[in-house]
C-alpha cells in the first residue's frame, strides 16, 4: 500500500505463477495464501532430538533442580550487555549466537556456534526470544513456555502469536523490560504455563513423502473444501493487503481456530452517529453521571458500555478460565469500580484549507470530524492500585515502598503492531530535582517500538510537569480508545493527546483553557514524540465545534472564531489508503525549505533596505514617509504568511533559489530559526516551492473564508472548489503529493466535468490533499444533497476498482474537547449483575 500502484503488476504476476502450482503444503500457524488452488495441511516441521534432557544437562553440568532459560535471540541490539541481575536467583541462561568477544556474567552460559539448538531447547525450562516459525514450532512441540518479544513489521507474527496463545505456550515481554533486564516476572509467569499442543511434529517427513509421491506420478485428490478455503484466505488477505508499516491485523477465530469471540472484537467502539434511543438510555443502567453531558453522542455511550463490560470480563476469566483479549484482561484491573472515573473525548480533524501552511503562520480552516478518541482515567493513592504482575515485581525489586505509578491500556492493540499496555513509575520522569529533558523522554519512549505509542499519552504528563510545574503524587490509570484511524491524515495523534491531557487535567482539578491545552499538546508532539507538526490539529481537536469550521491564524494560535458551514455546502474526507506521517522526511524537508526561504527573504529585505537608505541619504525616521517601511517589516518577517503574494512576486520569487544544499545555506545564513527541525548538511532542499506555498495558501484561505459567507450561488461553489484545486497542485509542487491522492482528486474532477453533471445542477466542485500530505486523506467540497453522496460513493468504488483499496469516507462532525468538557461517572451497584 505504501508503494501505491507501481508494483501491482509484479504482485499479480507472482500470484498468477503460484496459481499454477498443483497444491500448497501448508503448516500450522499459516498466513492466508489464496493464490493456491489446492491445499494439503501437514503437522509442524520440527527438528528431531539427538539427546535427552538429562544427557544435555549432564554435559553442561546443570542439575535437574536448576531453572534454565535459553536465550534464542538472533540479531541482539548493538552494545547490549547482559547482566547477572537479569535472572532470578538460582537461574541459568543458555545464550545462542553470542559473539566470541562478548563477556557474559557467571549465570549466563555461552553456547558454541555449531550447537544443536533443539536439544538445548528441550533441556530448558523456558525460552526467551523473537517469534519465528522455527522457534514457535519447537517450543510447542517440546511443550516449552516461550517468552517472546514482538518483531517490527514481521508479517507472520500475528498468526504465530495467535497459535502460541491458542496452545497456552506464550508470554509477551515488553521490549523495554528485555533491554533493561526486568526479566523475572516474565520468566516466573512462563513456569506457570502448561503448553497443550498435542498435534504432530513430523511435518517434514509428511511433506517429503507427498513430494516423493507426486514426483513418482501419484495424484492427490482435490480438496472438496478448497473453494471455501480460498474464500476465507481472500477475506483475511484483503485486510492484510491494507496494512501499513507498523500496522498489524486481527485474526478471526474462524480463520485460525482461535477461541477469540467475535463479539469481543478488539478496537474501539464505532463512532457511527445514529438515532438509537435504546443505546442512549442503556448506559444509565451501568453508570451514574455525576458531572457533564454526553451531548447525545452515541460513540460516547458505546464507550461507557464497553467500560461496564470490563468487570464482567474479569469475572469471566477468573471464574471460567476462558481466554480473553489481552488488552481487556489488562483493562479490568485498571479501575476501582467503587470510586469516580473521569471520561474525556477529543475528535480528529479534516483539514479543509490551510494544511502545512500552519507552521508559516497561515489562516487555516479546520473541521472536527465525527470520529473521536475517548479516555477514561482514575487517580488512585499509591499502594492501593491494582498493579500488573510485572509492575508489582519491578516495585518489589526497587524496594521503594508505595510510589505513584502510571498504567495505560490501549484498546485496539490487536489491530496494530503495538503492545496493549504501558506502565512506568512516575518517578522515572524526574532527573534529580527537575523533570527530565524532552530529549531524554524521546529516547525513553523509543526504547520499545511496540510501546512508542505511549509517548502521545504519557508525554502529556511530562509536559504538564515541565511547563506548568505540576507534581503528580497519586497513581494514574488510563484507558485509551480511539476511533480516529491512524495514518489517514485526520490527526489521530492530536485526538489522543488532547483527550489524554484533558483527562489528566480533569481528574486533578486543573482548569486549562482549550487554547492553552492545545498549545501544550503541540509540545507533546514536537518535543516528546518528535514530530514537527504545527498547532492546527490540536487546536481543532480542543476548540472545534460541530458543523462549524475553526478559523485560526497560526501566529502561534489565534482563534478568529467559528465559521458556520452553510446548509447547502458539505465537506467529505476520502482516505487514499497511503499512510501519512508528519514525522516523515518529506514533510520535514518541506518545512525546513520554508524556514530557509523566510531566512533568505529577510536577508534580501535587509540588504535592499540598507541600499535604499544609503542611496537616498535617508535615516530610519524617514522610512515611513518614503514608503520603504514594507522592507523594514519584511526584514523582521516573523511568518512567511505575513508576506503578500504581490510583494513576493515583485521582489523575492526570482531571487530565491529553487533548491539549496543544507551545507551551503548554513555557511551563508547560519540558521533557519526553526526549533523543531534540524538541517541535514548533505541534503538538497526544495526551497522556492516550499516558501511560495504558504504565502499563496494564506491568500487562498482568506478568499475561501470570505466566499463561505457570500451569497448562495453556483459561482460560490465553483470558486471554493477552484481554491481547493489550486491548494492541491501547490502541494504537488512541494513534492508532497501521492499517486493515491492525485487519483482521488482526478476522480472528483472527472465527476465534476462529466456530461451528466453538466446536464443537471452540479454537485461536487473541488478537492485537495490535506494535512502534511504525502498520502492520507483528500477533502472534497460539494453541494449538500443526496446526489453528492451518491457521487462520493461512486468515487469510492472507482478508486477500489483502480487500486484494490476501498477508501474510508469521513463525513459529519462533532464537538471538540473543550465543548465536551468531561464526565465524572460512578458505577452503579453491580451486586445484581449476571
């Protein structure tokens, strides 16, 4: 999906080639492979043992009473040093693949390079390593508990992980705990498992016999269920094809024979707005709302219903031992149901006009979308919280007594390549007597890629500590559930940050105005996460209102007010399926180019001003009279958008270089004065287009805003659409376009100019790429009528036919976090619950 359509023909050729195979020999834990016509399932492929457990231990001099873990971890992190205290007392660790120069502590044993690993695996009490087909197969075959760490972007992992869990053979370790040596709770938990795989392990022999028989002319009878099998494969593969780097997929039980119930599917409740009076009333059976108003939002009601199910899920697991989704098991222990819980909500946003010009001080127009993030939070006195087992073990190891702890559960982790939980001691945010630096915080959250998401949530606490001097004396438990899809350019990260900081402020009684809260959340993204975004995303999520556009001048964040969307106009978002990231190199390099351009314009203006004054013998006091005050203001230019297009064209456009090497710029101008980006000396930056875009975009947004309040006419809509088209192609000039977004805009143009549209009153009038560009979502403007919705659907289907991807449609809006405020709720008496 990230590559767009360029490699589609190669993929289809590979699938076509595979379809000519006689059959597929398929192993347990398989991924979907619908290209094959017929399938023969075989048992696990496992290497045979050469020696018994007793023989191996005798040769190594290890008694039967000693607990042994085998570290089967290829590609160990550079500079990682194993330490004696990583293991529980009395344990030994057998290390595979250690370098000859690597020094190991006395309780770690370096194995020879040519050692026969299966014998050592079978002689151990548990295994620690990364998921792979061989390690999972041998762990299951030898009934060895497997403590595993997730692998980034490894396509087979969700299927193998599912198989491990199905046979009760796996414990997931947080990568941060692996690297810092916090192994004890995971190893002790592994010893309580009872792996129950009873299937065959002679898959190699079975496969060899099939191949031998086939070579000698024996034909295998076609599987009567092959059609049904291929359909199941195709459905699951359809989801898999829409994955992005870092995104995983959920495996339905009918595919992998798991026990996960479809009714308890991961992910956050739908944000679909529908008239469902039963749903609106039913939450009152579960919670008493002590403060706040749900504002009739069905997604909030659904979130409250999901909260109510958590303690019921805990009882199910405790009383029946039934396997539950891990994130829900973790969430059941978060809250004390006898105490108040606070709930906040923050929506994503659709960038109608303004986009990347926000960091150059432009006027922007933004719409809060229907999809939102909910956060439930509770503060608990240290020592009274219910800690997860590894967190308990960590506190016992420190021996500090009761100290504040942060515990977070993220709903939807099974849909993405991230760990479902995050926890830390809040004291970790302190560096001596001061809160840790933002740089240290970035490194802290980057330790474990599967938990990097926690920076968006926990980072809000650090920002409040550093910027407002807040001290957090109590433990904090948070449940985060977001329906704002990631990587679509609709500010999923801003929604999480705003909802999280709003929740922390509410539970601690902090009165932070929405505008100030948005600026603080921008610091989370800029300094803790490390993404160089502007502030419009957070401002819209915090300050927006339903059915209105937030008008804001980003200098740095001056809200001009709310602009009503006329009743005859409607905006849609159409997702291209190409992942968007403001942390990507394209967005960052365009931002650097814009700030370089501002620095050069200031230099040129200063030079022209000096020349003008010296040539005419004027003093600075004469400037206003002679009209060169413009040069003086441009020599002190704070924001590119304060430069008008005609001044840019008259004085600067022909002087600005089209591109400029970072090293060349620094030699002449020293710095580009942007606190959140760094110039790469060896990179050639596109400068002229990056500087031109915000200057003209600011003018386009002002015109767009004025048109929204003008008289209703077809010309009004045509002009609005034209401004959006101009914005889109300006993005492309900055090299922030993508094949997917260009295709969607082209489809809107074709629909607008088709004979059918010309013969009747037009409906769709314009479209543009949004946000940081390079993929993500396209915003479309059109007439608010049924025919427009039909045309949006037609575009969705045409895009699917061309690319194989069915776009998500964003329509409708909802209130921002400031308008929603917060709920304070308490669980009603649950003594009569089923």
